[in-house]
C-alpha cells in the first residue's frame, strides 16, 4: 500500500508524547486496516506506581485496542498477528526485561529483526532515547544505555519512518511525517 510506512520507530524521552504519537500513527492507517488495533505491551506492573501507569495507558486507548502482553517475547507477538498492524510500546522496557533476565541480547535483537523483516502489515515501535543524559555511574546502567543506543540504531536502520518526539512535537528523522 502506498504512503504507509511498513516499519515506524518513534523515539523520545520520558513523558515526551511518543506513545500518543505512535497510537495516532496506527489509528490513521487507511483501509483495509481498522480496529481493533493491536497494542503489544512490554511493561510489567512491578509496583503500584507502574500498575497505575499501565492502567492510565489502557484507559486512554479505550476499547478500540487489543492489548497483548509480551514483556520478553516480541517475536511471538509479531508472528501471532499475521497481516494486522501492531504497535509495540516499548522497546526500552523489552530490552530492560531481557537484560535483567540475563538473555543473550544480540541473539534476541537479531530474532526481532528477522521477525520485523517478515511482517506484512505496518508495525509502529516506541523506544526511549536514553543517550542524552548523564553517563550512569554504575556498570549495569552504562551497559543498558549502550545496548539501548545500539538497539535504536539497528531498528532505525530497518525502519521506513523514524520520528523523534520532543515536548509532544514530532520531528521527522527519516521518512515524512
């Protein structure tokens, strides 16, 4: 289909508006795509505050969205959604789950890239841009920051459309807005 990016990456900082922008990309898809939209959630409610954030996201999206919880198995979530658009929110939490679970990060990212290459419908991915802050003063923080930067680069290289959202404003980095 013309003018529809197969792969979109939406980057931004915390509370930048990246999730809302990504949701709008899915909702704006032309026919034949229609609700219910597929939302792949990678967050896990590890505490009350995170559970509240997850609940607020779900309430904002409403009934037009089907939530698939996939804190680690993005490949499986993509493979089970043949031919339907998918919003993945977010790659940063997915990576964090993998790092904390002692997964082979390069292997998991390679598997994810292979799954992205096989998708038939648009996929919109959300990720944090974590490289603008201070250098973490502990090894795990530095490792995570470096891995997130590498993941963002690998996904951006595959994406047709890459947007940086700052203060709710989208800035096209690759492809048109």
